[in-house]
């Protein structure tokens, strides 16, 4: 193993900490394994490739997950994150749900790579009513199912397909990534730590995976985390495997409010003002329509506001819908694998979600330690692209060489391992179980 490859996870952790104006006060707790072995042993290799054969990914995404977890552990109480494997976190949902690699189909089945006239695009039909939008998107009646959709897309160029689909609220991504090098977060100016007398209060307004994972990591660090849901639209993950929902939310307290009422919005405002950290994944316009200005609230009440989105804040991108699989395609993962192997495939299982959740936890904890008063924006697409570009070979020839060498290394270690998941410590609370208690307790803060 070269010294450079051996230290990729550590170098990534150091870079993240430096971007926050921090450094580790003790040696970073990192597995001393080659990035190829982190990929194959974590379960990510088993989730990538054709149904017949798993594939190595020639960039150290698993090592980056190790690095961000180590950076977070360096800022938190000693031992708080012991027993958590950063790379393995990226495959936990698949392990619990029984997802398997499907080539150009995501392990969860909702996202697919489709061949268009001038390239590939990813389409994620995560919601049942997304199918109802397809005739308007393509301005044509379609044969049923994915086969008819693939046929209708094949002769059309990518750009107008994506533009029209986004206007309708579809989650779409061009497999050809933009030639940029985005920061992993926007809004955090490098700041030193200030003394804190108590653990933070965290209001988690998010759902599904990225935000709840962020909240769960903060809970492990000792934060008091309250999961807030709308009584009309609870977290959709409640309808998925209970073991996964428990893994993300056990230990948090649950508040449910009628956000369609003036009373519910007033209660939400009181909780926001009483919090130290807010995690949300709503479109800014939706919050503003409810009367919430995230930037102003963060500034006036010394909050660390973590804003999660597919493509970042600002027009038009803050209106674009994205999920973990299509955001990863937009970041360049499928394009990178195609350049290395000649195959257009989905990489991992909604991998942008857990990668972003880990980075969000780091930004949230560091922001609270720095005194708050800031909104930090993390985009799924940008976080994945930041990881991808951290140690990417300079050209396609080098990419192909690395893919072969890393594949051989994994084969010598026994090949792809199945993804695995931790066991949740307890069960997630019932919807609204702690509403009365939290409203009373936080109102007194």
C-alpha cells in the first residue's frame, strides 16, 4: 500500500477540519485499510455493478466517509462515536431493506439511468404520483412501465428533457457532471471554538435519510434532539422498514404539529427560537410562505441552521427536486464508472444521502461550537462531487489503471462483502409522543 493511499481518509478529515478553522487535538481514529478494501468490505462494492457482477469504484468514497466521521469524532466528546464504521453507514439502508445492485437501476428500484439521444440521464420516480407527470413531461402518451419510458426518451436530447422535467417537479440528473469543484458546504466561515456550558438542543425538521442521520450523529455526541413532523405529512420513512427508521431516530424525542394552522406555526417558531441547531431539508420558498426566514432566524437567535437540498440555495437550483441516487449521478459517479469500465451504472444505494448526513453533522457540531448565528447550506450533489474529486486520477487512462488495480486488491481480500447495519438501541418514538413535554420544556429555555 502506498503512503498516499494509506492516508486518504486522514487527509480528508484534516481538510474538512481545516475548512472549519479546526484541527484534531488527538490522533484521528481511522481504520488503517486501503481505500479499495474499505469499498469492498463496507458493502458498497456489493451494491454497485451489474446483477451478475459487483464492481470496484475507482475513487475513495468509502474512505471519505471514514474521514468525515473521524473529523466529527475529533470535535465531540471522547468515545461518543466509538463502534460506528463510517464506510458501512453508506450501505445500512440496503442491508436492512434487502436492496441489491441492479446495474443501471438503483438498488431501491426508483431511479434509473436512461439512454437519451446525446447522453444518459437519471430519472428518480420516488413518489407514486411522479408517474402521473410523465405524459406532460414528454408531451405524449406512453406505453406502460419503464420500457415505454425508455423508448420515449431514447431519441430526445438530455438538456430539454431535464429542463422540462424539473419544471414539473421530477427528480432528474444529467450523467455528465458540470466541470466544477464545489465546496462541501457554504456559509461556514472558519471559526474557533467558544466555550459551551451544555449540550446543544437540536430541532430536526428533516425526513428520510440525510437529515435524520445528521440528527442521529448529534444525538450520539450528547445533543438533545427533537424530531418535529407535520401531523398531515409525517416522515415518509415511517412507512419503510421499521428497523431503519429506528436506527435513524431512536433516542430522539418526537413532536408533531399541525403546520397548516397558525397555532402550529407559532409553536414551531417557539421551538426554533429555543433551539441551538436546526436541521431542515425544505425548499426556502416553502419556509418563507410559512413565515420563516431561515437566514434571519439564524442570525437573530444565534442558531446553527443546517439547510439540506439537492443542488443548493438560490434560483433556480433551490427548486430542483433531488434524491440520493440521482444527486449522486449529477455529481459524476456514474460518469466516472463509465469512463473506467465502459458501463453506465448506478453507484451504491442513494449514496448522496448518508454522505451528506455525515458532513451535515460535522458542520452542525462545529457551527454550534463556534457560537452559531449562521446558515450552512449543504447540497447532496456538491458533497458527493467534493468527495469524488478529492483523490480522482488525472485522466481516463489512470482511472482505468486504478480500477483494475483496486479490483485485484479487493479480489485478494475475498471480494465484495454484503452491506451490514448496526442494531438500533431502542425504538423510535411514536409520532408526537413528546409534543406536550417538549413544548413546555423548551418554552422555559
